[in-house]
C-alpha cells in the first residue's frame, strides 16, 4: 500500500530508457535513444538542446500527443504508454496543461482572454468558472486584457493568456514548447517569470523546452539533451560569501544513465581531441579520462597518470547525492564545474 508520504516523494515526471523511432519510406530515425529524466513535484526545469536533439519529441510524449516506441514515461502517476483513448482525453484535460510557441495554437482568435480561459473549464464541466477566470487573470497580470481578443494583445500578453488557459483546470504539470520563441528579450523575461510565478503560487510542475539563453535566470535546473539522451545538467542555488554578499552558484554535471554511460561536454571533447576510444583510471574520488595514445596514460598498477592532457570526471559521494535528476558525475579537474555569479541569476 502506498502511503501519503511515499506519494509526496514521487516525482511528477519520470522517464526511463525512453525511445522514439520514426519510420519514413523505409528510413528509421531514432529521435530519443534511451532518455532518462526525473522532475520533482513543484520544480521548474528547462530542457535545452540543438534542433533535432529530441526536445520536442519528448514534450509530445509527455503531453500525450505521441507514444514512446520503448521505455517508460510516467507523469503525475499516469503511465503514458498504457493509456486508452479515453484515458488520454482525461489526462490532457486534467493532468497536463500545454503552451505552444504559436499563439494560433493556444487561443481562439474570436474569443476574448476571459472567454479563452473559460473554454477548458466549460469542457470539463467545472463549477465556479467565473471565479477561476478572475483568479488566473490576476495571477498572470492580464486583468486589463479580460475583454480583448488575441489580435488586440501584445505577444507577451497573448502568451500569458495562453499560460492561464493551460492552468485553467489546475493541472499537476505544465508543459511549454518554446513559449518565448517569437518574443523580444524583455517580453521573454516576463513570460518566463510568469511560468515561475505560477509554479510558486499554484505548486504546478513546469517543464519548458527553449532556446532562450536567459532561461537560466528563471529556473533552478537546466537539462541539455544531445542525440536523444540527457547529456548535462546545470543546478543553481544561492549562497552567502564571507562578506555576506549574495552569490548565485551554478554547477554543471554530466548525466550518468542507468547503464553507466555519460556524455562528456563538447568543449572537453574538442579541447583534448577525444575520438572513438579513451583511457580510464579509477582514482580515490574520481575517474580520470585520457585520450588514446596520450603518453603512457593511466597506470592500472599505481593509479597515477602522466601529467599530459586529460579530463578528470569526478564522482564523489556528496556530489552524486546532490543531483536533483538522474545521478550526475561532475566534470573538470576532480571537482564539479562551478560558477560563482555575483549579482546575476545566469550561469554565464
């Protein structure tokens, strides 16, 4: 029997070995290649990556618009892969909310902001609809748009209205696909702040797919997807230095999957010209990585390597335990890659 305490510890998003293969005219494309992801309840996480890395495919699966070819995806206790058609409708109405990049996919052009927000409430048969509409207009700071149609709003107002629509039925998880893709920097910051504010006020879990470089100012955790797998994570926190000044700290981790594989950051691979094979050595508190043919390389007997080019991948117990997602081994000279950012919420 699952207790209330155990339920509270369960993540809102849990993906294990997620695979998605598309077949077109006899050609198979593997968009997701065994992706692992864990997002805790109430967290705000950004997914970043190059075009074709699998970000949008992941979001389509989590939203119930697509099914995985293999692996598992569980959102708010619902197994995506086993849902019936009726389950899928209920899931999309009550469990997840979705915000698209294009306004035309979020809002009905002939309805006002208040009417757009009311639509999902009407479809689900919710009561106290007027009160819920008022609450969301206030929460998103768009009371002045109540009687405006989308064409009468700015781009930022349209996206904040879209967030209100996605939140109308009180979903556990809010998914956003490039919500700032068509906005300027200032307006993008307003929309990202609105997503974070919604999470803090309503307790909703937020997963944002974005190319926006300023996203790090608004989330505690950024996950990079590369080649259909989670590759690296950046975790952020605030500390006080010796003088009492507030310092924003960002640490970058490589993600270790369930089979023990990890992807080194591209800059590490390029800097040391790592190709095909590398040498490994298990040290007391980290794993050393050397290019194939770089001098003598690591010695199995003494565990000491030549001082030539190498990359140390640290995996100390406290570092690994501190990762919020899949267990991350930190990279660079035996320590997590860490940035101290005074007076800034970015990771540089």
